[in-house]
């Protein structure tokens, strides 16, 4: 019998809401950040054998395995990946050789309470100094206006939809009693006040939650760019989780599903640790091009070259998403340029196969797929909400997972055509 295909979900630092499954716990049950994504994948019927966490089913809860590990007590959460603890249940009448597990990672205890104005200012300074590498001057102004418009655009999302995974965590320690609230950039307050109501008067997020969404995005990026202590803790946690999954005899293949800041983290980790069991990478809403152009992050993939293939990396982006960019165009491409068709080079580069420094680099294969989240998702920043896009993102992710399953037949895979949109 074939082993398990494991989908590992990696999100941004401030967005990994852990679940509360026991109804007797204070506050009752609370869904985890990837529960809705898991539910939509199962409802699509496109991933045969996608099962639930057996331990959560003991409480009558369907959803992925959550690995929540405090950085100073890693075994508290990482022990969930021990070989004697099963990752997945059988799903309906699916063949036993098509078992798909879903593991969602949570970086507990890594968030920093209190103002970190220095990190934010450092990030803004780097952006200002390197902006011409990302966009032409007039184009940058146009992109900024388009990005602000995207932030202001609200969408109620599908009627009756459960809470989205794109929400800041609500379980963090607020700090000592009487402490001042964490710093928020004035721009975020202005955006909140200027935002029009959602269509039909509905709101996917309360005003406070919507403000926290922008605040968390700012804090998320600034922490990773400027706080090496936090960055290394997160990298170490994700690498250790992957190491434990790779060591399990029941795991045959691993698909890394990453979103937003989690895409940078996933590429960073795979650049240092790239086991052959990792057969596919999905990046959605990725700011990788901004990191390369604005923060001098570098465009070499490191060890990722050991496992990358022409079909390994799928990058999904919405042209209206202020966080995301295409990754197929080369490093010379600017965000306000027309997309080359086809692109002769890609942003990310690998060493030449003969490993000679004099031979330079070759393209790292990546396939871009652009979608329209605004039309199919909800929330305060609909353009960045990929996981609720059941019309485009869910089928694309399902196709990647199904291809990774050992018993998949190519003829059974869904076709996904890009959706034509403009920024």
C-alpha cells in the first residue's frame, strides 16, 4: 500500500490562529486558521483520500493536523508528528493507496508584543532606497494608488461562508494590564476610516479586525525582514517540522502550500533543506519579488535546486493583490511593465548544473497563475484572500496535490486556465 501524501500549510507570522476543539475549554470551540481551507478542499471532491486529523475527530471536529510549537518548548507541539501518532483518517470510499494528510503549522510564542517602530521604519527605509529596482518612478505612484484602492475594496464573500483563514490571531497575550496598545501606522487608521461599507451592508470582518489585518501584515513583514532572532526561530521550527515528516515511513510525498509571508519562509527553508520527498511547492500571494528588489534578499534558491523540476513550483497571484507579484519574469522586469510572453528568464536563479562559478546561473522553473480573488473571496483584503477562492485557487491547489499522490492518473487531473485580469 502506498504511503501518505502530506500537504504542509505555511502562513504568515501573525495569522496562524490555533483551534480549540474541546467545547469545555474556556470560550468553547474555535476553528483553526486552515479549517476553512481544509473544508473547501474536501468539498471540491478534487483530492481523493483527503482525510481529517484522527485526534481532532475524537472531539467531533473535522480539519487538518495543527502543529503548534512554542519556540522555547518545541516538543510540546512537534511531538504531534511522532511516527506512532497517525496523521490522517480514511476518507469515505477512497482507495487505501490515496491517503492525503493536511498539516498546518503555527509559530507559537514568536509574536512580539508592544511597539516595534524601529523595525517598521527600517523596512520603509529599505523600500524607499530600492524602489527603482521594483518599479519605474511614475509606475510606482500608479501601483501605490492601485494598492490603496485594493485595500479599500471590500467584499462580503459567499453567503454563509465560515470565517476566513485571513484573519489576525485573537488568542495572543495582550500584555500587562493597562499597557498601551501596540503601535499602528497612521496610514492604517486612515484606510480604515476611508473604507466604504461592504456590498449590501454586510461586513466580513468587524472594523477592529479589519484594522488589525493591515496592522498584522505590516508587523509580519517588518518582523521577518529586520528581526533576525524571530526569523531564525520561525525557520528552525518549519525545518524541524519538515524533517520529522520526512523521517516518517508512512509519508511518501510532501506538498508545501504557502501563503503571503509564508511563501518567503517556505523558499528560505527549502533553500537550506530540500528533501526529495518534497515534490511540489505552491506560493500564493507571494511578496518574494518585493523581497528581492526592495530588501536585497537575493534570488538564488540554494538547495532547492536539488528537487526543483519544470512542474515543481506553482505561483498563484491576483494582479490586484498589493502583496503579490508574478515570479516568472526576470529580475530586470519592473512591476509596472507589461508581462513578457513568454518570459525568457525567471526571477529566481539556480547555479549552473556543472557547478562552475564561471558558468553563472540558470532559471529556476516557476509557473505563474493569476486569479481574481476579489470576485470570488471576501474579507477586508479580498485580493489577498486566496484560500476562500473556491472557483480558482482551490482547484489549482487540488491539481497540485493530486499530481503528487503516487497513484494519480494524468487523465484525471483538472485543467486550470489563467483568468485574464488587469492591475
